[in-house]
C-alpha cells in the first residue's frame, strides 16, 4: 500500500491534458511548415492538409476523410447532412459528452435518449430498437472512451425499421475518443454512414490541441461536408469556416504515423493496471468484447450500486486530496452536464439505467507514459480508498 509519505510531488491528473506525446519529429514537421509558410508567396497554403486527409482515409480504410477544426463542428456537419425536419428523431446514448446531443438539437432534431450497456458503456442495441419510430432519421452512436459501438447491429435495426420516406436510418459514429480503435477486422471510421473524430489535446493523438476529421465512403456526404466546412466551396450548400490549418495537419501526419505505437503502449499500461486492481472486489473494471480493439481513452471503472453518487464522490475526493490521484466522471447523463440539454425536459425517466450508471462510473488517471511504479502507486491508493469507503469512514 502507498502511504501519504509516498505521495508524488506532482498529482496524477484525472484526465491528462496531453493524451499522447510529442517527439522531435512533430517539432521538426511544425518548424518546417512554419518556415515555408513565412514566404509571402506561400503563406499558410500548402499540401499538408490534403496529405493528412489521404493518410487518415487510408488508415481507416475509407474513400474520404475531411479535416476540420474540431469534432464538435464535425458533429454539426453530420446533422446538417441529414437535412432534419421538425419532429425528426435521432437516437443517441444518454451517457456521452454533451456535444453529441448539442449537435442534434442545434440542427433542429429531436434527441431520443437510449440506454447504454453497463458492460461496454456504449449504446444497448435492444434499447435502440425499442425507441425506433417512423420519425427516426439516424442513430448517433458513440464509440465510448475508446471502445467501438456495435455498428453492424445498429445498422441491422435500421434496416428492419425503415423510415417511410428516407428508408433505413443512418448510423453515425461519434468517434471523438476512439482514434485507432478496431471492430471486427476494421478500424473505427469504416463502419457506418460517417464517423467524426477529435484531435483535441487530451485525445490519443492531437493536432496542436484542437482538430477533427470526418470519414465516409459516401461521395454525397463527402461533397456536402466539404461545402459545409468551407463557405460552400461551389457545392451549392451553405457553408462556414470549419477548416483545419496547415500547421495542424503537418503535426497530424506525424501523430498519425505514431498512433498505433501510442495506443499499443496505452493498452499495455491498461493490462498492468487491470492486473493490479483485479483484487479489489468492489470495483467493476473495463472489458474488451470479442472482436473489439479497445484503445482506452478513458479507463472506466464502476463502484457498487449502493455507492452511487455520494460514496463514489467521497472515494474520488479522497484519492486526490490524500494521494494525489485524479479521477474524472466521463460521463454522466447529458442533462446533468448541460443546462441547455436539461432545459429540453430530459429526466431520469428517459433513461433510468443510464441515470444510475452515470452515478457509479468514473475514469482513473491513465497515460501511456506512466511507469510501472506510477501504476503501482495509483493501484495502491485505490485499494486504500476503497477500503476506507467500505468501512464507512
């Protein structure tokens, strides 16, 4: 067990501000791009964005990849591509980051909250099927915390319950936290009508702190998204400026080339952490279903049901205050995260299982560069904290 005297000089943040890490290769690529861009004949126009898009499309095995300034704007574009009309419904998991649902509401869609599977923290297909109506236009699934949603099962549900005008609902993946994850021999980004990725600073790879990407095999989606992200670009569609910058793409090319290395090390750290925590009976540790390649953006743990809410918070607070070990709730139901979504009238009755799970789950500090000693300290602190809560202290 780790004691207070062993507390590290710097705390382990619940969500490390940099999800991967940079090398001299990223710095060299950025400096080369900046030096070239200082030529007044060149500026910040250059081939890097197109090269990054091509490399990302090849990595995911898709025909089209479109670089953006964020995943949030990518989710907005995904909803734009549906041309939602009043009353059109989009089914989405009740537990996700608020941006998923803000994108639906922002384009005039009706959010339909579905339950998550507590074993995967992803959409429960049975819950989705129970919520299908003749107004369902899309399923906005989330590849939660690095684990692929079961996209093929969701597509089968859509085929079985087609919209009376538009046919089977579209399955869209919010892949903000799943860059490099795999599912049944494919990489996340391949299955579904489209997928939207994030390269924000805490993600497994980053393009200088912000950035995103849309992937699709549908040429009409690619044309529409291309217009939406760049003032129309002659497509006839409305557009604004959602584009990525050249320096971001230059760094993204290097980060992408190193993504599997960073994810493999993250997975290695997870395997050791799971081994170290496996003797703590009160904790439910993350799983990796057959056919999935989990890249663990978040290491999601659950406490017992009678610890939900207050006792979970006592554990989280103690870990940081007494041992410098950070945790983060990632995520609870969105109506608890965001006043705007709450204002739409959602309550625990919309997804009662997810409401309870949202009060039980949290993510433990994790980074691929953590040492064996770091993980042993974190696991020891967790054992102490759980024992303390179990005794009712």
